[in-house]
């Protein structure tokens, strides 16, 4: 086996390893995203609702004192 063959084999091995790692990272991120979402509600809506509630709470605290 020549040096060229060794380099080609190593390059192929690294390419397959990188593709496998990228695929598992993509699967993991998709899984996290689906767990974070509530049924029928987009992540942006959830964030907006929480922000509005926090602002209302701060407003109420300021005027209750």
C-alpha cells in the first residue's frame, strides 16, 4: 500500500466520521427543539407572552408600592 492510498484511506475515514458527527448533532438539535415547543405554540409566541407577563408584573409592583 503506497502513501497515496494511506492518505486516501485516512481522508475517507475522516470524511465518514465527520458526516456521522454532523448527522448526530443535527438529530440532537431537532430533538431539543421539539421538546422545547408546546403543542400549538411557536417558540417566538412563548417568548413574547413571557415578556409581556414580566412587564405587566413589574408595572404592577411599581404601582402597588
